[in-house]
């Protein structure tokens, strides 16, 4: 399993696609064989543009999108590139006499909206139209209907493209397409061609393709994809050759079998995961935009230098020259745009009063460290309940999603829905109780429900709504779950109507300790769980995914395996208590810092008191700083009266008096220059000082888990790194 997943395959294939598109526009094989060239540029290379649409759809379209902002920023970006490209090609258009066409304005508008002002630029307006159509269809009616509508559009497109010869013979169709072609030159456009690929891309992202799910490691599926691709490509090949031979094609962008072909190809591409290659993305786009310019330049130079024979008439040499020069020019543009891009906004917004700073680099680091110690074949389920332990469900889960984490656990159905609205794809397991009247939301948002008892499973099954579930087994914690002894009941659940059992799990209750007693009880719990598993096996029931471990279990009992480990606190880089010693000690780094500001510094004379109840009286003339954070932000009131401290200027200063709801006081008499607006660190590091979450939690008589998750309400989350 790769440790740091990103869609490297997609990034590389963008580059391959760019070269395929150059091939379409230069016909590299013409000087060898006309049929060969048809096969290469009109069949093989036809996967390039749909691939680009699918990639955009993969990252853009989601049935769970919260508002339209993602679509608008996609459109804004594409319009910007389009305008830039139009401007870039004005000289060539001038040279071609483009601006002299009559009537100019209607043609020009048509080109801007559909066909592009130069032949290849149609792709950009098509992305905008196709993306928007797919977006609204998926969001308003779900994938099934979106596929139905865009599929019909595609079919209509086919009969104006590769199958036009048939339409020509049928008067109704002929009239229809005559009308269509008055508006756009081809049906290969943002209305007929692009939407279905956008929908397909979005579907593959939402259904978790490429996350080890459908493109997983087991051999059967491993062969299934190449086979599927091979078959659908062969069919497309046959289709194209037939249509070509029968002379039915008006244009040759669209084939029926292009759809399955793209599905399988994209699955295969997604399974290549590794580093994120942002520059390759820019490079491929730059090559795409610039290559017609390079074609013109190569022709010009060949003419001037009398190299036509080599650089033009030899189609292969011509193609390679264009590829090479386009890459060089593209690389220059990439470097330039890298430098021109405004550097990431400094965290500034939200830091004026009190805030949580979440370090995504540390989160990524912890993910890597945890994956190193996970048993073979095990997948990480990120536990992001309670605002990801106070770290911000949005900031955390969306970033983990980008890093390839595809399995999440939330505590409540509302938390699950919130994740979907943020666009989190993959499986989301609800660990706790969901009221029966909310079952339809489980289905709507594709959430997986924990079956907390046999009775609950029965009621759920009667609602007539199919739900994905994991059975929870109580092996000794006596909280949720079906008692492990009641194996018959567990078996029955597998045959309940509407209940799809995807997993079965238990929770260890003393894996945080390693005393002989803890070890014995942990072993007992594990044995009890496997007793149920074995009983299921004996009855011939197909085992669902099994999981036992959470953070401490993994750190103390790494030999206990499963299909998942449910990791919460360790992912956030801390232990529950500073006193805990675990068997494995991976290099975990705290993700969260809690910071605030000095609101004012006031002198307090010897004998004067500070705060409610006058619990603090100055023993000397002092300087007291008021910090704008209190228990209303989740900072424990138990840290009042010197039990807690704060870092200012890298120095630890004591909290004095009682902590209020919105502020607290610290004694800064010995802390040098302290002024309004200075940063105060309540959890985290500053200079050589460190106040770790476990230490602060210990002082408050609690554990990091509670301390952190209580801060998930009023405080803004400011992201660092990532
Ligand atoms: C919260 C929770 C976890 C995560 O526990 P950590 O100790 O934070 O890793 C795992 N499983 C269940 C059932 C939980 O409720």
C-alpha cells in the first residue's frame, strides 16, 4: 500500500493526453499509412478529451456538494484560461483572416460559446457548459437521472457525429441536425459530448473508485479492469472502422463504445497512486493551449530554413518536433505561472481573538507513521467525530480525503451528513445510535449505520429502506452491541431484509493499559469476537469487514489485526494522558495548537484581587494580562487558580484567579515586554516552551480527547500547511 496516496496516474495521463491531442492535430502517421493514421488519431487519441472531462468531473462533481461555490470557482478559472488563450491566438486569427468572415458577429458569438476561436479551443467552453450541466443534474436529481439525461444528449451527439450518415437519410433527423449545426459546428460540444463524462467522473469519485475499492489489490478485480478496457476498446475499434468504411462519419470524436472504454481506462489510471504532481497538471494544460501556435511556428521556420522535407513532409518528425517544442514552451509557462501565483494566504483571518491552529503537515505525517505500524492488509478508518476531536471536521476530513483516506467514522448521523456536504467521499460509519425516523437520511447520504443491538436491527429492517450496516458486538465493554454469546441473533441479522451487513466490529475497553490484567481482558475480548466470527464461518455466512482496534489498541497490541483500524486520537498526534506509555511509540506530532491574544495589560497593586470570588490577591505589585479566551471556548475552567499556564513570549506564565466564560487572567510580571495583541499559546509550542495537550488535560483532571473535542464549537480553525 502506498503511504501517501494521490492520483499520480491521473497526472501522468494528462501529459499523455496532451500528446495524443497534438497527434490529432498533426496526423503523425500520414506519411506511412492513411489507415494507420486514422487508427491512431481518430480512434486511439479520441480518449484524450473525454479523459480531461472525466478528470475535471472527478474533482468537481459531487452529489454531496454544499453550495455552488466549487462550480463557480471552476468556471472562473476556465473562463480566465479561455480569455487568455483567445488573446494569445488573435495574431494567428488575424493572419487567417478570421475577423473578415461575414457575417462576423453571429459567427464570433457562436465560436465563443461553442466552437472556440481556433479549432482546439472548443474544449474550454465545452468544459464550462458540460461541467455546469453535469453539476446541476447530479445535484438536483442524483446520478441515475443525470446519467439518463446526459446519456440521451450523448446519443443525440452520436447521430450528429460518427453516425451522421444515418441521420442524413432520415429527413426528420436531417432537419434537426441542420438546425443544430446552425448553432454549433459539431455535436462534439459542451451540450452533447462533455456532460456525460463529467457525470461519470463525479460518479467515480463519489463511489470511491481508485481508493483501493474497485481497483483494489485482489487478483480477480486486478484482471477485470484491463480485460474490460480491452474488450470495450476492441468494440470501439470495430465500431470506428465500420463507420469509417461505410463512410457514415461527419466527424469522428464520438463513439458508443467510448463510454465503457473511458470507464475502465479511468479506473485503471486511478489505481496508480503516489505523489501529487501539480506541475505536470499545469504543463499538460499549457501544452494543450500552446501547441497550435507551435505548429504554425514549426511551419514558418521550416519554410524559412528550407527544411520542409524534414519538418513537414515527414509527418512523424513533424509530430515529434511539435511535441518537443510544445513541451519546452509549456515548461517555461509552468515555471512562470508557478512564480506568478500568489503565495498561499498567510493565516491571518480569524486569529484576532482566540483560535485553533491545525497543522495539516503534521496530520499527514501522523497518517504516514500510523500506516507504517498497521497490520498488513489493514485499512485506516479515520475517526472524525466531535469535529475531528475539535480539529474541525471540514479542515481535517477534507484533507484526509485528499490524501487518499476513504473510510471515516462519525458519532452521529448529523456528523455524517456534514461530512458529505463538505464533499467527503468514501465510506462513513456512524458509530452511535440513529433515531429510526432518520433512516432515510442514511440512504440519501450513503452513510453506514452501526447496529447497536439485535432489537435495533429488527426495527431498522422493518422500515423498508435498504441500509448499509456494521454489526457491533459487545465483547466486554457493555456499552453498545449485541452480546458476543448471542451468535444466533447475529446470524439472523445477515438474513434480515433491507439490512446490508458490510462490517462487524467490537471495541476494546482497556487496551490503553498493559498490566497483566489489561492484557488478559483484551485477549478475552478478542477471543470473544473471534468466537462470533468462527460461528458465522461455520454457518457458511460470507464474512463482512472485521475491525477491533482503535488508537491505543494499535499502539499496545499491534498483533491484533482486522480489515480496519479505527484511529482517532493518534491521528491527531497525541496520547490521552502524559502518563501513558505505549508499547509502540511512533513519531506522532500534535496537529492542534490553541492560541489567543492579549487583550490588555494592567497593573495590579499588592493586595488587590483579580476576578470572580476574589480568589487571587497580588502578593506584590504585578502586571496582569487579560487573555481573550475562556471556558466558553472549551478551555477548562478547572485550570483556574494557577493549575494551568500560558506561553507568552516563549515563557510560561500562570493563570491567576478564576477562568471566566470569555477571558482569563495571567500574571506577566516576570515575562518581560507584553503588550496588547501579543500571542498567547494555551496548547502547543512557542520558543522552547511547550504545553502539550496531554499535559494540559492532566492538569485539568481530564484526558486530551475531552480537552480537544470540547474546543470544536466557538473557535475558528486556522489551517497551517497542507
Ligand atoms: C471514538 C472511537 C474510536 C477512536 O478511538 P481513539 O482512541 O481516539 O483512536 C474507535 N472506535 C470507537 C467505537 C469509538 O467510539
